[in-house]
C-alpha cells in the first residue's frame, strides 16, 4: 500500500488513506496482502476473484487465488496493528461521552465502572484514577505503562503504544503471537507452539527479526537503488520527449516557412509568366490591327472599282461601254496585279510548359532527416559515447524498408547517393526518366535540402520520406484563393499546461472554450462540472460558480456575464455565478453549441439545425436556418462560432460540411471537400482577418479555410503536439487555444503574413 521509498510516520499513516481499502474506499476490514504488496479487504478481494485469479486494481498484476480461497492470502498484521490503535482511540472518543473504567466491574462487581482518566498501554484498558494507582502497585502489572487518557486520545503515546502492542493470534483469541516457526515461516502463539509445531525449530519474534532484518534491508537497498535508476531513466525519457516535441514544433515551423518560400517563388513565377503572356498578346494584337487596316483599305478600293464596272456593264449603252472600256480594263488589270492577299501572318500561339516534377505526385520538395539522440544516461558513464552503429543501422534499415515499399530509392548506409553514372537517368516512380539537367533545375530545400555528393557522418542520416501516412494524408494543395490574400498564417508555439486542479475528482473533459477578459480563457470542464479560468500562460485564476448539478458543455463570455449550455438548457450567469435567466432548448440535439456575437450583448445557440440569438434580457432576437427554410431538418450544427465580420461559422454533421452564413442565414460558402479526410468537422474558430480554423480530431489536425469557407491547407498537425484535439477558441484574434482529450491545453500565436 505504501511505496517502498516512502517513510511515513505513524501519525501520517493513521491520518492518511493508508488504512483505507482502494476498492470499497472504507477502512480496511480483515486486511489481506497480495504478492504485489497491495492490501485490500478480504471481502473485496473475494468479489474480484474470477477464474481462480485476482487482478490487482492498482498495479494490474494478476495473481492466482490459493486453493483455500482469498482467506489464504497473507494477513497484514502491520495494518491490523494500526487498525487496533485507531479503533482504540475512536471507541472512547471524548465527544461521545466519558469512557468508563474497564477494571471496576471486575473488582467491585458493579455493572458500570467509574469515569476513566488513564490508560494502560500494555493491557489496552481504560482505567479510573483508583484502578490506575492500584495497577501500578501489583506485582504482575507494576511494569505496565499507564498514561494520561487525554494525551493518549490526542495521539501523544501512539509510538509507545505500538511498541507495547502485541499481535493477536487469529486461531486463538486473546493469545499474542510470540514465536516464528522456521520451517513453516508461520507466526505462532503459545497454543500453536504446543500443537502441530511442537517438534519444529522456533525462534522468539525479536530474535527472528534480528536474524531476518539484514536480508530484507539488503533487498530494500537494491530496490532503492533501482528506484533511483528508474527515476533518472524516467526523467531522461521525459526530457527526450520534450526535446522531440520542441524539435517537432520547430521543424513544423520550418516546413511552413519553406512552403511559404516555395509559394512565394511560385506566385512570383506566375506573375512573370502572366506578364510575358500579356506582352505577347498585346504585340500580336497591335500587328494584327495594322494588317487589318491595310487589308480594309485595299478591300474598299477594289470593291469601289468592281461596283463601277458592274454598273457600266449592266446599265450602259454600247457607245458608253466602248468609250469606257479601256479605262475600266486598265484599272481592273491594275487591281488584279496588286498583291492584296499576302500570306498568313506569323502568329505564335503560347503554350504552358510545366516542370516535370510539378506533374509528378511522387516528387517531394521537402523531406525529413533524422538525427539519433545521445542518451544522457549513457553519456554520464565512463567510456560512453555516441550510440552505436547497430541502433542507427536498425533505424536506417527500417526506414529504407518502408521507402522500398513506397517505391522510393533509398540512400546508402553512409548517406551517399547512388553513383552519378547510375543517376544519369534516374527512374521515377511513374516509370518515366528524369534527365540529369532537369533534376539540376528542381527546387531544393534551403538549409540542407540539396543532395550531397559526399558521404555523411554516422550520427546523422537523411531519408527521403513522406509526411503522409496511409490513414492521414495531407490536405489538398491550396487553391487559387491564395492570390490576393497574402501568404498563409502560421502557428508559433506559446505554451502548454494541464487543466486538472487539486480539487478535481475526475480527469478533465473539456467541452467548451472561450475568451474571458484580457489574455484569459474560460474552460468548460463537463466531467468536473466546473467553469475554470486560466491565463494564456497557464496560471489558474479560479472558477466561475455554476448552478448545482449543472455540467457546462459549450460556453461563451458576454458583457459582464457568461452563457453556457447544459443538457437541454441555456444559462446566463453573472461572473459570481448568479443565474440571470435560463431557457429550455430542444431535446432533439444531444449538445448545443454556444457563441457570443462580436457586439458582446447577444448570444447564439444551435438548436436542432437552426440558430437562435438571445439578447441580455433572455428575449429571442432572431432565429434562422443556414440556407433558408428549404434546409429545415437538413442541418445539425454541433459546433458554432462567429467572425469579427459578423458572420456565423458552424460544423454541420448532417451535411458533413463547414458552413459560413450571414446574420440572416444566407449561405456565403460551404466546404465539404476531401480536406476533411472523411472526418466529421470539429470545433471552429475565426481570427481577426476571418480565417477559419477547423479541428479534425480523428487525424490530429487543425486546417485553415479562407473567410468564404474554401480550404487553404493544414495549420496544425501531430508535429505540433496535437493528440486528439477537442475544442478550440481564438483569443484577441491572434492566439489559437487548443484543448486535447487528455485535458491539456496548447496555446499558439497565429502569425499573420504581414507581421
């Protein structure tokens, strides 16, 4: 029950839960000790026994039940002794009345003794003053320790009482255990000693303890040494995990920056190509206009001459035709001899040429390198150095095997690339050949992205790898909505902190988050029925009291008040917990999302597919269905938030989409594309520029959408420490707060492209 490294005093053992059964949470009754040294009530163990085995509720170790049943487990005499001391102190509690003398009825024959004022620690009896004086004067009891009863009840003599207390034999009541049978390793009283153990070598308890204590102390010292090593290894493991998370966040930021550089370069090339296209079209149009003007002039002259000749031939008399015949013939021959119809003008049609890598889905502009960490435990020992090649080799072989399965050509063990003559025509995964000159023009990642011709150190290996896995593919590439919006926001890790507080009876289950005052957040812990206040640095600021029996689900902060949903009700309370009003909601929805409007004087709540907006007095201000009445019964907004621009953003589990609408319910945009990875859309938050941050719990991601609901790309992933993200909120328009399923909160600063 007590860890082997602890040193509880007797008073601490009596006042702590050391004497409480971890199964029934009551004081131990008939304590039995399992081989794992955890102690429980005999009846509780009997209820846990199943199939001849008992599984320890604390360490989860499975132990066989003896053939005689759980009663055959070792009795914990140490706990029994402490329980006897506790019972002796409790049975005569002064608050329940004055205890009576235990000897007066035996000596005087009275039915009740006088008031007790002392206690004999050897006999464990309460004595009146007269019996206490006589107790000190008899031959058999003059060595007994008689102490003041008040001091005994106060615990002043607990240690001394323990020393004089004798363990009682479970087979012979009233007999103290005095001997140890060496062959049977069983404690005996005098009656047991004269019984079946008469011929066995036995030792008095004190002598047996002196003989066996050194062996136990030696074993205990070994375990204490192991505990020190385990503690050191645990700290090293925690430090390694912290370094991994820190490095993952740093690499994630580098990936975002590298992607931004690639996007910036790509956008610049786009503008350059579009400029060239415009210049070419303008020049071609100018040349075409000049040629058209010249052709139109020639056409007009020829048409006029032909019209005159037609009139003369059709309307003229013989003399008139013959008189003009020479002039007409000369003009017509002149017009026939002019090169009026030149050859077709040279018109160069533009064609877009793309780099082959852009069309190859297996082309990677980014890849990871893995560096083996040196164990701090080994580094502190003599002769310890960097990890051996065997560990790195196993890691290398594992990654190379995975790459071969994905069709990627692995590198050599020393990090060198394949020979140049073998790389002259490197086969791509689609079967095409990539010329050497084309590969030389492919973009390289800054800071080590280029392939090195020489070998690499044994400590650092580089592997070309995908960021995606089979079940967690990256989000689709950003669309044309990037143009004109600047580059993407990116996360800067700020801090991380737990939300479980000392008074919590259960692990936190965070179902709601909202800003609460300057640089503060309000956390709805449904499991512990609490609204907790934290600063953005993780400092606990107390709670906002909630009505008795309420389990807050979603929460929003208004002007001097807090709105939250609990069950099928919407509450508005003051900051000190006073209920201002409550409203009944539809029972057709399991939970109701709550969001404050930007004005801070109204609250919106999702109810059975539509949105209801209430003012501070609790009156219904407006009600609408996203997309109008035609969508009645076709919406189920599980998460809801508002944007600084006054729009509503919700996660619709009925349509499996993210919908953006204005205050009248007119849909501005809706996304239900492959960027959801087949998941139900989760919590939504909006920054000051209107970017939407959507949580995808199943794939450990937060993706970003533009203000109209079009997917842009990933914002947070598992590389940022996300593990089953639950709900989010935006504080001051630039801090994204993310809660995880284990009750931990991560805070990220949203860095704008122009900051």
